[in-house]
C-alpha cells in the first residue's frame, strides 16, 4: 500500500503549528505519526537529526520497543499528521506487510545515517 493510500484510509489526523513540539525526548510514546502535509524536525539532545516531509513516518520506535522517545519532534512548519496508536500500528503490521517493510526501511536508514555521522 502506497503511503498516500495509507494516509487516505486513516481517520485520525491532527494539525500542528510551526514550532509546536509534537513530543519530547524521554517522554513515553504510545503513538507514531505519518506526515500528510508539512515537515517535522527530529532532534536528539537539542542537536538536529533529520527533517521529515510528506509521507514520512516518525515515532515508531517507541511503539516497537516500549521505551521512552529517543528524540524530540517539532513541527518545522504548519503540518497535518496522521496519528497511529499502538493497537492500530499492530493491526497495520499484521495486515499490511508493505507497511511493516516501510517501517523497517525507515529505521534502517536512520541507523545508517547515525553510524555515518562524523565523530567529534
């Protein structure tokens, strides 16, 4: 299922204003997000990590490992996010293998990026 198809079939969308914190590093996480419109910045320890645009996902790690948020997510501009809770996430993983593969690809890409960062 294409990301645009996925966002079309989910009802719970939530707007965020530019600069608004979506979640903070260290908080418990019970939702992940798909960006329907706009951009979101992820940062770790106040250091920029990545900017994610439409169709991108974030917040999935807390649903997978039940650990606190590993990053802070901030709306870069006004954005609309599709909110997916843990139960819906598990249903999507079970019923839509391509969704599960996309989540794994995102996590693999972020891991590769973090290991390729220059060390100071």
